[in-house]
């Protein structure tokens, strides 16, 4: 580590193309230099998401993400959009359970413009009262759209069953009552308490000069003051296992089942990722081959993993005829039992590992994917994990590791299940 005098206090070079700098106020700047492209993707990450929200204010992180685009002290909403789109770029944002990210993709020559605009969004938003009123209606329409998509919203229902009354059990978008309850002062308070330098990461990937990126960060957000607020995480509820059946105006039944698992820092992360791919990712997975190809019970079936700081969810999704739910679930349970009790054939293990490694490497052809990997990686791990290191950890996973993890998490008594069934 090399220490420099001046506005930033530490710069670390982990790999030839990756660099990290920490400004005096605590903002972390990470970049990955890719000399073979002409574009750059840059994102401002904030370590706050829906899990940090208070009761009655669910959805405020997502709503704030919308509202900053409605105007700042320097730009109105049209100028925000045109400042990036007029140079052929793209600007957007997203909110997750744990993070919020504002990002832009531009030609490398427009890096300063991108940094200027995305930092301006969070520094001095105006939160115009008329725009707040209008945007509430927009978000309520977004909520209706999600509710009209059963294979999407069922995951929110599962989270509620598994985590309520913890904020992780609430949808990221909130609910109609909590959205209506958000006031202008709530937005300013949320911004003041959470959008602080110690919780920010500026990440960029592409044809980016790290020193220039640091200079722009110092110029546009280097004067932000450190926070004196405590940001504790509420305790997770004990494991609850429930079966919930809900009538919906749908044509088929939708089944989503899940169990709590370890967080993203666990050593079991890589065995779980391989287990998930083997069981339910892609057309060659066991669930697809058995439930769709062999028995013809579903058009869509898959497994999924969502890993957070201190918890995670491993789950299964199946869309099938309402009269075939029990049979489909029995087939899922049979696959659980096989993974727990039978060694994985060498050829299947090799194919699954190659699938995961290939997906990882293909994802790195996209600059936004690279930016999101290093941005989220800094928030979760406070360090850079190289692709070679990840590939090595995947290669080190044994069939015994996967069987051990399967025995730990694939206990059907520990799963909660939500089923949407047709009203008629």
C-alpha cells in the first residue's frame, strides 16, 4: 500500500488493471481498466437498501432512487436525462435489499460528465413536492404491474413468509400504504442518514484512467462530510416454515419454495452456487430435465440463490397445472434426496463447473457487469476478488462439499412454500 499526501490518503494496486483509492472523507473509488474498449461504465453505490427501512416507510429507498431524477439544484429532470443521452450514453439506477446504485454508460471521453451527473443526483436533489405527488402515482402503477406478474411477485410473497416482520420480508418497492406515507422530510432524512461518504463506492470499468476518476471524485464528491450516524442492522427473525396457498386470477398454479441459508461471506458459497446450477439453472439442469422434459409438468422451473451479508435464500420455482402441484413438489423433493444421498457423477460435476465458469467469463465482456461486480464486491468484501481467484475456488469444490451442503440445506422440513392457485 502506498500513502499519498493530499486529498486522498491511500491507493492500493491489487492487480495490473484494478486500482482502489480511499478519499479523505471515506468514499472508496475502485476501477478496472480495460484498454480494448472505448466505453466506460461508472456507478455510485450506496450501502443502503430496503432492509434498512423503518416500519411504515417501506419502499423509501426505491422511491428516493426515483425522486433524485426529478431534479437537483443544478439540473431539472430533462437536463439530467439529456446530459447523458445527448452524448450517446445511458443513465439509470436500481435498488436492492442491501444497496442502491446510480450508474451511467458513456464513451471514455465523457467520463467526467458521467461522474458529475450521477454524483449530482445524490448531493443536492430538490424533492419538489409536486413531483413527489406525481411520482407516488407512478410507483403505485409500478406496484400494480408487479402484482400482475405472478411469476415475479411470488418471490416477494415468499420473502414475507420467511422474514416478516423483518424489513427483508417487505418488497423493495414497498406497499401502497407505505408509498403514500412517504413525505418530503422523510426523503431528506433518509438521504442525510444513509447517503454518507463512509457508505459510498464509486466504481468504474472500461477504458478508464484511475487517476482521472479519482480527480473527478475529489472534484464532485470529495467535499461531502463524514457521517456521525450509527447504521445498525436489525436482528433477523428465527426460522419459520410455513405453507401458504393464495387464490389469484391466474390460469396455472405458481409454486415458490425456499429456505434460509448462509450469507455471502460463508465458505459454503461456492459449493452452493454449483449445487444451484446443477439442480436448476438452464435446460440441462436436473429440475428442467425431470419436471419439464421427462414428465411434461411445467414450462418453467428453476432453482435460485440470493446471498446477502448475513443470510440468504435458496429456492425453487415451478409453474404447473393446479392439479399437478403435489406431483411437481414430490419430484423436487426426490431431486433433493438424490443430492443428499448419491454422489454426483464426475461428468455432471465437470459439465456444471464449466457452465458456471463460462457464465462468469462471458459476463466480463460487458462493462456494466464488470462495474457491478467490483462495486458490489467492495461493499460486501472491502477488497477485490480477481476472476482467477474465483475460478480457482470453483475448481476446488469437491462432490463431497456439494453433498455436505445439500444435506445441510435441502431438508424439506425447513422450507417455506407459497402457492398461487387459480380462483376458479
